C-alpha cells in the first residue's frame, strides 16, 4: 500500500464539486471512472436523492440510538419491502461487515465447523476469527473446489453438529461466480452442510426483483443463509441478512453483538434504501439490468477481439485483465491515467503476487464509447508495459492458466 500510494495509484481523492458517476477529477485531471461498484448507477437516481433529502428534512441527519433500544420507523418500511423482494425474512445492518459480525458468531455454535473458500470476502474472514476463541474448527479450501469441499465435509461430519461453508456469490476481484448449483447438490447430499453466502457483488444487476446471483440460483432452504450489500449496485448503504425462517432472524436480532452495540443506518441513507427497494420491486429494475447486460457483453466481445487476457468471461459486471507482476500493474495504471481512465489495481494481498491485474467494474454510467476507448488503450499500452518489465503475454496466460 505504501508503494502504490507513493506512485499515486491508490488512496486518491476526488476534486469534483459535483459527481455524475461517469467521471472523476484526480490531481486536476478528468478521468473516466472504471472503479465504481455502483453497477446500475442508482446512486444518482432522482428518486434516491429526493428520498434521502426528504428523510434528512423529516428526521435529521442521524437517529442516534442502538436498535436494541429503539429504531427509526423507516427500518420497518425498508425491511418489509426487502422481505417482499427476497421472499424471505430479512434484517438490515449499518454495513455488510457488521451484518457478518452479528450473524456468524450467533449462527455458528460450539460443536460446529466452518470451511472457508480461500477467496471469500475479508469481512467474512474477519467475523470467523471470533470463532477461533471458542475453539471452533475452521478450515480453508482452494477456490471453488467442490471436490475438496466434499472431502472436508465427509471428514468433519462425524464429529461436528453442523458444517458451514462460507463463500461469495460473485467474487469481488475476478468477478467469477461460485458454483452455486453444485453447492446445493452437496446440501441435499449432506444434511449437516449449511451455506453462508456473501452476495454483495451479486445484488440488483441479477435476478427477479434484482434479488441477486445467490438468490437466483439457491432456493429458500433451512440450510441457506445469504448476506448482501446495499452499498454497491443497490445505490445506497448498509447490509442485508436473509434467513430461511423467522426463528433465525429473531435469534440474531436478539443476540448479534453489532445489533446491540453498533450504531444504526442514518435517516438519509434509510430514505435512499427505501427508494431503491421500491425501484427493485418495479419493472424499472429490468430495464436497468438489460442496459448493463448490453455493456457487459460488449466489453467481453471487444476484449476477446483484441486478444486481451480477460480472466473471467461470465456475465458479471466485474472484469479483470491479468497483467502478471505488480510492476506491470503499476505501469499500466499510470499509463491509463495519463490516457484519461481511472481503474482499480488489484495487487498483493488482494490477489497473489503473480496474479496482479486491472480490475474494471462496469456501470450504467459508462458509455459504449468509454468501454471501447479503455480497451483499445489497454491493447495499445499493455505490450509497452510488458516490454518495460521484461514480461510477456505468454507468461500472463501461464500465470492465470488461460488456454490459448
């Protein structure tokens, strides 16, 4: 982080007086922003902005009370709408991380075991650390390896009451999806296996009512638990926890540490969340999804045409172009910024050392011309950066196991 900050690649600040979702100004230079996770562009939607202003006017900028004492009535309206959206009991928290910290220590009991996908989000891994103080078995397996998961479940099932597999619905670095159907098959095969899915990056752009990647594939089931985020494509802020029944929801509501001791979602954000939920329950959500899908497909087709090392070619809005070593990544981000594009650098420890890449979330704010300009710039500059670092496309393909 120190090195990338010194190179002017991370820990930057915008200088804009007004943001439109498409451009940011950094160090006096206008950049097309390929760094936002607000995939549907809802953060600038007039309904969300108006609802936020109205809530601030009516309730102030904060309602400073633990939900264990009293909640602003907007919570009830929001959770009712989300219950319809997901067709399941839900509870919201001030962030997805705080939701995990409420959920995991309560749901996982002392005679259980936990298996983590090695790429599950850091916020899940952080919550799981609390279990180690209770001597709960925690294992980590290679990414998306269902054969290894089944082996672990088979070895743990005799000595543990429940086994929890924790994974992401859509992974935040490469944009690849979990093998949810295969995971569900294992749930049917092993009654002790429970799935705990962080679907923060799968919400809104996918599924009925924008209910997300995990909810689209996984049924409502007593062994399925989903947490997701309103701070990404949902366009607002806070976390959502989705339960198979009201008993689990009540248990976490009563016993989850952050439900007792942490602050609430503040009125302006609650107002925006309600407005977004109403959009999700309308036909507008499908128009927004279709618009984004067109841009995702265009990105994939053009990247393939330009023979760029695109790591995941599925329909998620997170795109990742592999570059191999950190030095190439630094060089590419600098070159892209000089050409007028902002992109995320994914470098160790977010990814392994030789899996450095350019992470490119797509949003509805971006135009087809923006995508075309970015990809042609990458195609032009990558060979120059590789030559500078004495590396090759062949070595990138080998590092990421890309078949050519």
